[in-house]
C-alpha cells in the first residue's frame, strides 16, 4: 500500500487489498481454532491452565484487550479501504495498517511467552513456585529465539498462502488482464515467501542452540 501511495500505481493498492482479503479469512479461522484450543485447555488440563493463569494473569488480560483492538483495527482497515482513499484519508488508512501489524506482533510475543515458559520456565524455583518476577517469566531463555523464528516464519507462510491464492485465481481467470495481474501477484508473493524462507534455517539454528 505504501509503494502504491509513493508511485501512484493502482496495481500495488489492489495487490495490498487482496493480501488483506486473504488475511482476514485466515484471521477468522485462527480465532475459531484458538477458541477451541482454549476451551480444550480449560476442559482437559484445568490444573495446568490454572497454574499458567496464576503467573501470566496480567499478560492474559492485556492479551484479551489487544485482541479486541486488533479485531477492530483489522475490520476498519479492510472494510474502510475504499472509503479511506485519497489525500489525508489515505494516510489514516496506511497508519491503521501499521498499527495492525504492530498490535498483531505484540499479541504473538505475549503468546510466545506462555509457550516458551512451558519449555524453559523462568521466574520460578525448582518446585515451580512463582517468585513474582513476571518479566523474568516472560523473558525466559527461549522467548527471543521463538519471537524471531515466528516473525520470519509467518512472513514466509503468509507469502506462500497468498501465492497459492494467486495461482488459483490465475487458473480461474477469464481475461488476459486478470491473468497478468494474478501472475504478477503470485510472483510478488513468492518473492516475499522465499526472501523470508532463506534466513529461516538460521533462526531455527539459533532456537535449537538456546534449547540445547
């Protein structure tokens, strides 16, 4: 979207719009699966959930707030796309997109803290009793490696999903102009995916070294 604003090339704006159209579908699916996982965790592992909640209750509260903020920003960004066009409105729309990325990344970092605590607990004694140091529990040995790995992997995965979408739309396109657009979209998405895929093993080695 930023490239489209700078070059005044509508192709980039259309490309960005289709990227977010794919993302909003994935977001809905993720929210459903996340809700099912939470329900399963409470139902089948109540003691584990209670223990994690006793340590991370504050971050879980902020996670819920940020999740609603992300949802609101996403829907305004997507459904307000055509309304927030031209001049100052376009800058507002682009800012919403940047906020959406920042909020989503923050959500992932919070969830990563709970994940990595279960693999490399910190801020607790040998009996698992919490010391009260919430930052110590969040900033455990695997938190930064997982953060790096997931950021890079999500870019690679997102690019691949959009590439698959573009391939499907290319095959079902009926006009030469549509085929040309989706061919270019697939190329761009694959460029993003491969650009992130190349450094991904090194992020994996960093994570493996910290686990070791």
